[in-house]
C-alpha cells in the first residue's frame, strides 16, 4: 500500500500548489512558466503512475460491503459526473451554475466509488479525490472563483451532455477491461 500512499501524496501535493499563490509564484519565478508546467506535468504523471500501480498491488481488506442500492446510485450519478467533467472543458452554460464543474464531477465520481468499494485502498484513493475536490473548490472560491456570467450557445451544452454520456457509457462498457471490476455487478 506504500506505493498507493506515495502516489497519492505526490499527485495531491502537485495539485495543491495553486492553493498557495505565494508558493506558486516562487516556483514560477525560479522555473519560469514552462518549467513550472513541466514540473506539474511530470509530478502529476509520476503520482498517477504510482497511485495506479500501488492500488493494483495493494491488499484489499474490506471495511464495508457495498449496499444493495450502490450500483443503482452509480448508474444514475456516473453519467452526471462525466457530463460535468466534459462541461468544464467544452465551455458550456453549466459554468454559469458552478465555477467548478470538473471538481464537482470528480467529487461525484469519488463518492459513487466510495459507496461501491469498501476496501481500504479504495477508501484512500476515492476518499482522497473527494477531499481534494472539495478542498480545491474551497480554495478556488477563496481566491475569487465564481460562476461564468456569459451565456454561450446551447449547442455547447448539447455537446457537453453528448460527450459526457458517450464517455460514461464507454467507461461502463469497458470498465472490466480498464479497471478489472464490473461497472455494474451482475
């Protein structure tokens, strides 16, 4: 489990740099924008690889059994998570409702997976992402993040929903191949 913990620590440490503007500015001053971006990308990649590897090899002591309603919760909420993540990058009107569609998508993804995976490594992984997304929203709000005020064409909303739904169905369909677990238990 040590690789999982190290991976999560590296990944979240890199991703919390923006929470501390003074630290970010110091790094930007010393590394330049390109160097900072390289540090961010390489640190994120290393953290992600260690997290995935560590999760895969960790023993999975069970802390709770998936509640019977868990798969139904996943069926309903996972498409919403994917739509929110797509909306963050496709410039939709969803950004007029929340300044953080991607972080809300991650929070929903993490919560659904916590409900459905009661083993210790899953609690560390999904619990870590849930806490990170909530902390990132609070930090961004403290730094002045606000929902968008500009209305964009509704076609962008349609595209965000379509892309999000397609991604949700693709990930559910290939969940076993990608992650070694059925998206919806039979």
